[in-house]
């Protein structure tokens, strides 16, 4: 099982501005989302991620280079997995997990429940919109060159309301991080922790890695 140690960022929090959070993340080593579990989808964008936590939030930064970029969905809880999308799945009780999904302009979808689809629910719009998103897209200046984009997420702990999380310090849990683009000309599906399943499906908590918050 893969393990990711997520450090505490003492000088920033949910209310901090974008630059302060970026500066706090700058010294951290990025992990690469390089698992491509399904060979029928060979396209493999370059995806790096940094993760930290504050006294009141989870902070994630995704940096992406990909052939195509799509940002069709603009409303909270739209199906953003069909756009150029990054995702964080996290489980605090080894059974129920949150799926937080974001397209390249920061439109978000969030759900919660077990792997049994009948138990899953979409989080309220008012809860999802607490997530602070900062997107930067660098245009394709030369034809046929990859497009690069970055998404910074500052996720307040109140988003994890079903779990009663007050602090992430010293919590050990499970999760996975993904990059997808179901609606792109060449769909792709990448993960941080490998997935053993015959077809694309990120809702596989048995494939989650271990997350430990310092």
C-alpha cells in the first residue's frame, strides 16, 4: 500500500490568500500521479500534486500538462469528470469516503458514502462552495504542444461534516488522487495509488493508499 505523509502548514489557514498558501507549499516535494491502470486508455498527462494541512483546512495543489483541455461545466456539482479534471478521494473510517472532483477552472463536484452506490449522496451546494479554488491555465502558445494548468484547493474541514473532523493532525486515514478527462478526444485515467479493476472506476476504496497527517 502506498503511503503519503502530509505535513502541517503552521503559517496559513482557510482564510489565507493564494500567494501565502502557495509559498507554504513551495518547499514540499510533489508526488506524481503516474498509475495508468487501464491500457486501453494510453494517454498519460504529466500530473504532480502537493498536499498539506492547516488548523482548519486541507490544502492541495495540482500541476498538469495534457494534450487537450476542456472546461465545459461551470455549475457546482456538474459532472466535472468529463472535463479536464483532478480528484481527491478520502476515507476517515475505512468505509465511507468523500469524492472531491474539480475541473481545470475550479468547478467542483463532491459526494459522500460507501462504495455501494445506493448509499452515496451529493454534498449540498452550499457545502461544496466553501472550497476555495484558484486556477491558472497557460494557453497553448505553439500548436500541438501540451497545455499546462494549475489548481490550488483550500478545503475547509467543515466539508467533511459527516465525519466530524475538527483537526487533521495525527490522523491516519486512506485515500487516492486522480486525473481524468472522460469527455476529452483521448480519455485518460490516472491515479496515485494503483487500482486493480478491469475497467475505469475510481470508486475502489480497497485500492486507496494510506494518508498520514503530521
